[in-house]
């Protein structure tokens, strides 16, 4: 344990990062890029990605602080569920209920990738805002779970290593 990396927490954390990137892709591709909310979302994604990568690297070396940071980032990912994905779903459904009007108040929030039905282009995501919001929610739930589980495993392994190292130190002190 002392000389081996904490690869399980590391892999779970990297999986959380990948799912967080996918969720950001779904959200930012569905939201209007001219809104202030988009700027805040991009900055939050940068913080989550940088902090997530640093905490994953620290957890790999059995750092308790890195493990705690992974749990906090998992909580942030869980909180992100209630922000952009729900805004996409709410504004999309309100826009559809109004009859898909181009002068709707809700069209300011959702992006052109949802509001235009351009069937001449090959689209890789459905133009339904509900589907995009649900995909983002699924990715964020997965990211939150992977970060929290990886952080918890990292905390357990860090405690075991600290206990082991303290027992070695006490034997050295008692043996002299």
C-alpha cells in the first residue's frame, strides 16, 4: 500500500471528470452562448475540471486533502444538476407551450441548436431540450457518484496508510 498508487480512486475520479465534461458539453451546446449564465457555467466547469484533476492526482498518492476535495467536487456536481439542465428543460417546455414562437421570452435562454429544425445537417444530439437536459442530469449524477465514491475510498485508504505508518514509527521508538 505504501508504494502502490491508489489506482481505484484515481480511475473513479477520472471517470467523474469525463462525465462532468460530457455534461458540460450537453449543457453548453443547448444554452444560448450570449447569456451571462453561460459565462458563469464555463467558469464553474473550468474550476471543477482543474480542481477535480488536482484532487484526483493527490488522491492517487493517498492524500486525505485530495480525497476530501473529491467529495466536495462530487457535491458540486450534484448541485449542478439543479442549475443549467433544469433551466434548459424549463425554458424549452415553456417555449414549446407558447407555440415555438421566435419572439418568445424563453428563446433568449435556449440555444439555436434546439430552436431551429435544420434537417439538412447531420445532428449528433436530438433537438429536444428535454432529452438534452436529461442526458446532462444523468452525466452529472454519474460524475457526482464517481467523485464521492472515489473520495470516500481515498479517505479510507489514506487512514489505513497513516495508521500503518504510525505503527511503524511507534515500533521504532519503542525498539530503541
